C-alpha cells in the first residue's frame, strides 16, 4: 500500500564516489497520531531510505533543530 502522506522536505545525501544516495524525508507530526498539544505542529517524523526512523517506539517525533542536529552528526567528512 502506498504512502498517502506527503513529505515536507526530502534530502538526498551522497558521499563522493558512492553510487547509492541516502534519502531522508520529513513528515509533519500532525499527519500521524501525534501527541496532542500546541507543539504538535512544530514536530516532525523521519523516514530514512524508506523506513521509519528510529525503529524503536521511544521517540518518534522531533523538533526541527533536533532533526538538523541528527543530519549534521550523520555526515562524516
């Protein structure tokens, strides 16, 4: 079944010389059964290479600043 939600942002990361790129998609938490509250419109959920990240259920939704920190930490230059 195809995903009906549309990502807010899609980022493709590719290291020099690598053929395969990594795809990171951001979805608004309001598109899911997110925790209700005034901050739910500022939360996002991540999908990396077609799989929801993180795979555990402890924390599914992140603020934009946390998402940028995760992306910065994942890039190894």
